[in-house]
C-alpha cells in the first residue's frame, strides 16, 4: 500500500497553473526527492499533500484517507515548509514545549534529546530572535520530528546550514529513513538529496518532468 498517493492534481491561481495534472506515489518507508527551480511546483505539491492547499482537480491520499474529504490533514506528518511559526521571545526549548502541548499524539518525549539530535543545545536560554538562520533551520527540523511522525515532508531541509550542519542533518535524516520513515524532500539541486532518496524527480512548470537520480542506500 502506498503511504502517499497524488492522483492527477491540478492547482491554478489567477489563471496561472501551478500544478498541472501531477501524479506521484510514495510507498511506506521510501524517500522521494523533488528538485526544480523556484516556481516549478515543488512547494505547492507539498502543501497539497499536507492539506494546506486543496487541489482544483485530482485527489491526495495519505494512509488511504483523502486529504480535504476524509481528513483535513494527516496527523502522522512532520512538516517543514517555509519558515516555521516560532515565537521570537522564547528559547528554542520553550518553543518546542509550546508546540508539543498542541501535538495530536500527546506522547512523552525528551525535547532536550531531540534538540541535541539536530545540533542545538537545549540549555541555551537565548530567545529565538537571537538565533542564526542555521539555528532556526535546525529547530524547524526538531519540531518536525519531535512527535515521532510516520511521514516527513521537508522543503529545502539544508537551507542556511554550513557544511558541518548539512552533514549532521543528512545523517539524522538517513537514520530516520532506516527507521522506516516515509519522506519527501525538496531542493533546488539533486546533489543535496540524492544520497538520501530512493528516487528523485525533477519538476518544471508544474509538472514532474523526469526521474533524475536517487540512491538505494
């Protein structure tokens, strides 16, 4: 059974077709990459899968349930699309604790360990407004994984990270893949995500144009 199924999805804004009859299947435990320039449709496709935007035509299914009909969004999904809505006056740990209070699963978790897994120090009491862009990116990934989701949808997960940061987050994502997580990753360049993904697809003008790479590792 496919974990995620996108069936002939089309989305138009102001007569501009952002997604044009897009279909995509992601089996449970697989990692799929999307690459393409700004405006190619990567982020909009992710937003449709998450339920943030509903398609004009076509359907999206997650775990066999239609997004926008059976459920508004999938509660088993960790998401980083654009900038997460953190509160700038609080520390990273406090931001995660506030978000955890609203998580659907309400399970116990070690937020300190989650912060360390993305390379952040939980005892750092600086407010978020003093975080660098790279630190905010790490915290965004922390919030995506803290509720132990079955699915991860990450748009440009390596944005603002230095070389060491890219290696650390790539190792974390590879570990999550080996745990059986289903993932969709998007990037401007396939080199960033090739080693993590089973298949990588290029998007252009709202369409999936071709498979460009991927690794079975």
